[in-house]
């Protein structure tokens, strides 16, 4: 009986790998092992746990941020952004790919929804890059990686969920994630510059004749239409949080209204669009919350049977022999490997509640550890065989783009992603500096 939590976790893993739906697997294993471990009294505890989850005010930010992201994706700003940034960086070799990274960062900071960003940029950027003579692997890898930046660049739904689970203020995580997000953007651009230097034919510049008509006045007009609106929205959402004017939930409401306003200003708003956005928001929100309910039930049983104590003793034994940094390396490696097979939401709700309190007990900064998890989870979108970013892109790319092109193209970006994770590990100040500066003021 003392190893019942281990059998429970093993059963969950096997069922998930077998392809059973996540929510039913979580709830089914929780109910089965809850009855074995606690008997019928388990049903007295479960409703209270679920009620506590559903009345959490912080989690209201999730549907609001989802609404903001889906509405912005429908506004047509992404197309204008890609066009403008492509012209801005077009004179450089690899300029189009750099513009995709920049737009991915801007859309990530505006929407926070990976699927919407990857699909939008896949439809718009990949055909353009191929027409300009870009290597297929570089084009698809750039779009796949850039689309996942919304996982770490605030306002990120992942940070909202992790902050709520670990008990770290979401505003602190948003501030702490800014510099690591910029590090990843810089690393992606560095890789593109290296490729364009070593293999110029893989990333050609736009011919100068096409850019000759772009006077500074024309360029400013294009930037004011495409770049300033999303920047204004970012400042409205993140600025209100950083300045202490609004909580993350209130700022999410500001973002939802702001995204709707930008869609109206772009003359793309109508009742059909509103209905589609609300339907998509409802579907995504229901998916997140139903998994959260299942994870809450699973966590209740796992902890109640002493599962966290078993994990704590196991990791504590490793820490006593090899030190806490070795344990951190094991935990990060575990999350990275699990990301090959499970979605970020599943990892967030299943593994983070077990691992995070133990690592914090070892003396690691909670906000820093949460950002490490978020950066690591970002790779789950890019790693085969179940990288959702890769699936989204394959669904919208031209027929001559094969799955092999996408898989080969993403490998260098995964490597640079891991380099970025190592940089955040060795330089915790990247996470802690900005929150300290804001709170000091």
C-alpha cells in the first residue's frame, strides 16, 4: 500500500501513452486509486477540491487572455506585421527569417496562443520565404520556433497556470519572463545570421530594386499601421501589471477590450468574427479547465497517499549524494523528455505540483524555477513526435513541404532553446533583476 502512489503514476503514464483522453485518464485513475486508498470517504473531499479550483479568481485571466489572442489573430494585424517587418529587414541576408522571429515575439506578447501564431505565420510567411528562395528546413524551423515564443513572453497562459499552481504572483512571473524571452529571440536571430553567413543561398536578401521605392515616409506609414497597435496593446496589458495599476486578471480584461478595439479599427470586426472568437475561446478554456479539474483530483489522491513524500525522499537522497544542482538537472531533463510525448498543459498540471514544492524546499527561488519550467515547456511544442507546433505548421504549409523538412528544420532551434535554458540556469539575475527593480521603485 505504501507504494500505491507509484502504481498510480505508472498507470497514468501507461494510459496516456496508449492515447486515452487526458481528462478521463486523470479523473479515472484518481477515482480508482482514491477508492482503493481512502474508501468512499474520498467523495467527501473531492467536491471541495474542485470547488477551490473553479472559484480561483486568478484563473479568470485564462479565458480573457485566450479571447484577446484569438481576436487579435482575426484582426489581420499579423499579415501587416509580417509584410512590414519583412521590408524592414529585407536588405539583410536572412532578413525575412529575422522578421518572422520578431513578429513571432510581438504576436506572442500580444496573443500568448501558440496555435494561432504558428498557423497565421505558416499561412503567410512560409510561402513567401519559399518564393524568395529560402531553404525549406530553415523556413519551417523558423516559423515553428517563433510561434512558440508566446509560451514564455508575457502575457503567457502558461505563466498564469504555473504561477497559480506554485503560489507565485503572476505579475512577478510576467516581469521575470521578459529578459529570458528576449534571450531566446536573440538566440534564434543569431542562428539565422550564422546560417545566412555560412550558407548564403539558404537565406537570400530581397533584391534592392524591390526596396528602392521604400522611402522613410512610406516605411513610417507602414510601421505606424502595423507595429504601433500591437505595441500599444502590449503596453496597456503589461504596463498596467508592472505599474501596479491592475492585477493580471484585470489586465487580461483590458487586453480583451483592446484586441476588440484594434479589430474594429482594422475594419475586420463583425458579428460572425465575434461569434467565432467566442466559440474558440469557450473551447480552449473548457479544455484547460476540464484538464485542471482532473489534475486537481489526481493531485488530491497522489498527495493524500503520500506520493509527494516518496518523491521528496527520492530526490532528497540524490541531493544528499550529488547536490541540489544535480537534482535540478534531473528535473529539467525529465520535463524535457516528457515534453516529447505530453502537451504542456498536462505537464503543468501533473508534474509541476509534485516537483515545484520539493525544489523550492531545496532553496531554489520560486519565480526563477517557474521561469525555468516555462522555458523548458516551450520545447514541448517543438520536439517530435508530438510537438504541436509542428502539427499546426504541417496542416497549413504548401504540399511540397514534407514532415521531414519540418522535423529537420526544428532541430537547431531546439538546441538553441536548450542553450537559452542553460543561460537562465547559470544567470538567475535574468529572471530576478526586473521584479526587484520594479518593486524597489
